[in-house]
């Protein structure tokens, strides 16, 4: 929630959208959605908190395991103070990354066999 608020209020993560890369605050996609997707928020609307929250849930830093998230500076300080928790999260993320890398290499190896 905090990151979504920062996107809307302060333009954080401008690389999230193509327009943002060029320092423009996007408020809509340049093409309309498919008719069957009318209820899905516009992925390029950085002025809409609901849309930003919806699309951020699919970002790897929200969906990968062991990623620590916070909703306030107080919570960030608390999480950063827990060195054992940080170490466990780091180790878990490293193991996940190694496992994913192995799986990806295995899939591509089968493609080129």
C-alpha cells in the first residue's frame, strides 16, 4: 500500500510505465483494453491508486518469496532491526533464486536439445 501511495503522490518508480520512463505521469494507456477486460484497471494510470495497487501485486518484489514489505517507516525500522529475520530472508531469497535459475536452465536446455 505504501509503495502504491508513493507512485500516485510522488511519481515513484517511473519505469513502471513507458510514459513514466520519459518523465510523464501517465493517466491512461494509449490503446483501449480488450472488450473482455473492461473491469481490469488501466496498467498505465499512475494517478489511480486502485489501478497502481492492482498492478503492483504482480511485480516480482511483491510476489517472490522472502521479500520483506512494510507499510510505514516505523515498520521498516522494526524489520531492519531484526538482523536474524533479515538473514533468514536473505538466505531464503538466495535459495529460491538458485532453484529458479536451475529450473530455467533446465527448461532452456530441453528447448535446444
